[in-house]
C-alpha cells in the first residue's frame, strides 16, 4: 500500500502568510496530499547560546529568521481546506501554557471537523526557553508529561479537574471539545522519550535522515512497544526536511532529500520501503515563493505516485 504523503505549509519570511498559506493548502489538497504540517521556531538568536539542535558550532539556517506561528498558520489552512489532516511537527510543549494549548488544539479540531494531529516535543534551544518557556530547560520532560495530562483532561468529559505542578483546573466546563480524540504524536530520541511514546502516544514522528537509519529506529520503537505490552497500533509520520535544487545534486554523498524532484522522490521511495505509513515533506526553505512551492510540491507528488509511493 502506498505511503500517505503530507506537505509542510509556508511559514518562512519569503512567504506572505495571509495569502500564501491558503493558496498552498488548497493546491496541496487538490493534487492529493493527505496532510498539511507546521513547525515551531519562536526566535533567531544572534549570537546563539548553542548551535543548531544543540550541536556546538552548527549554525542556525537563515530560513529560521522568521517563522510564522504554527497554530495561526494551521488555522488559515483549516479554513481553506476540507479533507487534509492538519498536523504540528512539532509544537515545542514547554513554550506553551498547557491549559491554553490544550484549549487551542481542541478549538481547532472542532472548527476543522476533526482533522488535527498534535505533534509535541521538548525542543532544544536554550534561547527559546529563556524567552518563552513555562519552566527551565532541565524540566522539559516533566512539562511535556503535564501537558499530556492536561490535554487528556481538557479534551475529556466535563467537569474537567486537574492539579499539577504548573496547572490547576478547578472542576469546570471547558469547551469546545474536539470533534474526536485528537491523535498525539511524540518523538523517540532518547530511551525515556521512547517509553513515553509507547506508553502515552498515538503516533511517532521521526526525522527522515536516511532509510537505513529510519528502519533501525522504527524497529527499536516496535521492540520497546513489545517489551512494554503495547497492543494497539502506533501511527508513524516521518518528517523529511528537503532542500530543493532545480538541477540534480551530484555525488554519492548527497544528503537525503537534497536535490531535484527526481532525487527527492528516490529518497521518498527508499524511506517508504521501510514500512512507515506516512511521510511529510517540507520543501519551503529553499523555494522563492508560494508559486514555486506549489509547482515543486505538485511535481514531487505526481512523480512519487508514479513511482509507487
């Protein structure tokens, strides 16, 4: 069975968000993309307290200099589409007040007719934590755990009641409720995160950085799921961060999803062969505007389907 394909929505500085999100979302749904996705960056530090992804000396890419708010972007896409699922890949949980984020996701799900996927993570930027977090970086896992608890409470039946370290909800009616149980996707980038994923989440959202690596990670997740007695299926949506080039990128050392449409589809084929059921591809970073994003996304989709993905 072919993998489902998703597309990252335009959030970066070269896009006119108020116009381009709707244009790209409609076009992506029309061509056949099953899901639309956003990510979160809240600032671009100069100089940064740490390198990209916490790796010393690794520079932040220029396309992170201005990234539109993920939930505003997803709301614009929801209003412009009818069928495509609407996912976050990912929201940095500790940058949000848990109760408010739970309510926002519930409202978006209700408004979109039950199409939201809540991809949540803990982030890595000390500068973002200094600016916006609800707790210190060292408590990031505990904040995510509490957010999961708060979401379960807020999305569940009234009266809602909760007492945690960050959140107190007296017995209350809290609405609107989601149109259906919102799927929660989590990472598995450490043993503790993998256990949290297996025990608490509906799906896993890895970064696609090589088919063999993804296959090994997927097997580890399934092994942990078996060890911990999980019986229900775990959804998977792999994020492919693409760098599009109009011409082919030469050399055996080409990084996955870097190149022209044919090369990107070659990588999609290889990653789909691992058995993951869905891959979302974020093409926006190296494209000049929404028109080019629509054209490239259409070419990638049609080429991928012709290749059996």
